C-alpha cells in the first residue's frame, strides 16, 4: 500500500492560491483506491501564453502512463506541472486542481521542494553531476536533506543502483566520476539518483531520446520493473515505445488532452479522429 505523509507548508512557496472554503470533508477513501494523480480543470500559462487548456485526467497508481503528441503540444509542460518544475520559469500561473494521492499539491503555502521529493524526475538528457563520483551522484539528494548515517546511506546506495539495474556494472567502481559511464549507464544513474529519496512517483521526460537501441531496451526493461513499486509517467515521441511500455496513454494536441485510455485501445481503436490520425502517422 502506498503511504503518504502530510504535506508540509512553507511561507516561500512559489505558487500560492487561496484555500478552498471550509466544507464538510468527503468520506475517507482507502489509499489503494486513490489515483496517483487526480487532475481537474487544469490550465497553465507562461506569461501571456497559454500552454495547457482545461486538462482533466486521473493517473492510476503503480502503472505506467505515457503522454504522447507532436512537439509543442504541452506534454512536457503537463509532466513538469506534476511536480511543480514549471515554476522554475518566471511568470507561470495555473488554474485548476492537481492532487497527489488526495493531497492538493498547489494548496496555499505548500513547499515545492517537498513536492519534488515525493515526485522524482528524470530528464531527456542524462545529467550526472560532473564533479561527483557515482556514489556521490546517487546519494546527493539524501545528503542535501541532512542524512548522515553511513550505514543507511550505503544501504540506500546499493538499493537504488539495484532498482536502476546498474549495481552489477558499477559496484566495483563507485569512486569513478559519474560522467565516466556510457550514455545509457548515465541515464540509469540519474534514475538511481531520483529513486534514492524514495519518491512515490517517477516522471520521465523523453528518457531514451539520446540513447542507442541497446540502451533504450535496458531503460524500457527497467520501466517495467519500476512499475511494481512506483507510479511512472513517461513523455515520449516514440509511439512504439509508448505501446511497448505503458498501461495507459494520454494524447495531447495544442495544449489540450484529446484522448486518454488504455494503451491498447489508443493504438488499435482510438475514439477520437485526431488520435487516430496521429498514431497512424498522418501528422506529427
């Protein structure tokens, strides 16, 4: 069962919205029955430019959800909104509701740093810290959060590298720079770094776009292993990858969620003509 902790508040949160008026609380819902994300009426602007339009979607826990669509359709913006990474761009604002296992991630005073600990992210280009060893790259998040127990850190190091299918390849060279690894290994190192703080969700933004087919296959195998313990949301331009890896697929176009369904349905019997045109290669 997924366990969640109350969200701490911070007076310096970068997006502040007024709290909803007090009302009768809804009946308790078992955590296992909650979606990982429940997004309702969510719109987002970068300054005067609207990037997302009234998106409503429920992303199930411990499944892989793929977000597909042509360049500029809003899929990466949607992914970044799930852990408030978009707030690193000045002038962003949002309307709507986005909940993680029932917790409003945009409630007044919520600390974005804590949100990002609960919702880890792996980026398109692997980005190990160049001045750090393999070990230091994995443990940097824990150390920044004040963890100093050496035995605990070593346990988490091995666990994270095993979960990212990298332990057997690096266990004897942990003091080497993270940048000494191959491209595919560096991406798995970044996955290990995200897993070390034990997030509830792992976001992946085009994680295989810069990798060769062999490294891509290893990342795809890893995604299937991770879904046993984590909720995974992946943005990909590769429709074959979405079909291979995901349980559900969301198709975005021009900032709007066009269709969201089981992956098999999206690729074999889409309900929307725009979805059919995109997955059949007629545009995009």
